[in-house]
C-alpha cells in the first residue's frame, strides 16, 4: 500500500530476498502481494528450483507501493492453499500492518489457519505492531519487527530459526497409577 513507500518497501523486499535464499530445492513456496491488487507470483505454491527462484527475484524487484490494504485476498489465498500430509505449512506475512477492517482480517486468519502457522513481520518504524502481533497470535505463529533496514538480516535469521522448528502436535500423556487433576 502507499503507506509502505520508502524504507518500509525496501525492508520488505530485503526480507523477501532473505527468505528466498533460505529455501532448499523442493521446498514449495509462493509470493502474494497484499493490498488492492492481490496478485500472486504463481497460481499455486511451486517447488523451489533455479527457474522459480529467478522468477521470484524478478517479481520482488518489481514490487512497488500504491493503492491501499482494503482487500484481504492475499492472506485468504495463502491460507486456502492445499495442505499436504507430512509438510509444515507456514505463511509469512510481511508488511506495515496498516490494514482496513483489522477485526475481519484477524477473524479470517483465526478461522483459516487450520494446519498452518502465520508468522507476521512488521516493517517500518511506524508499523502497526498491535495488529501484526495479533495476526501472529491468531495464526499460531510469532511476530518479528524490523524497524530499520540494517536489522533485516538479523531479524529474518531469528525468524527462520523459528520456522525451522516445527509446531509440536499429537502429544499424548499417559499416567501410570496416578490420575490427573481436573
């Protein structure tokens, strides 16, 4: 959106390039532009390889600002991508968090996350940290704030360390001779 002009869009692009460089061959990914023009790089997540990486770098280089963040289609589309058994499904939402209808978007994240986790990255010195934190909470992920361009690499490395630790599910506890308290 227009609120991302200047350093925030450069931080977002640097964060995207950092994330792209961390993908391994065979990882599946897609890039979606949040805002009035909810466009996507691919129709559906694609395996990371030399060709898809080149396409993604070119797409990132062309990202600009403009319009507004009234439409939530990009988030809803990311949360609607098909789930695959045995695969961690993670959505990384990078932006300044200045969106319209915050409550509606938080509800869409909460209802749509399903077997996915949403990690929010707030860019810019004036990012809406309240909303981005709530978005991460609704998506069972974490919130990362990048206030200055010089913080991108360090903060994204911290985020990717979290992304590398999958969510623990299916835990069972057995009590031998003792009964748990209600």
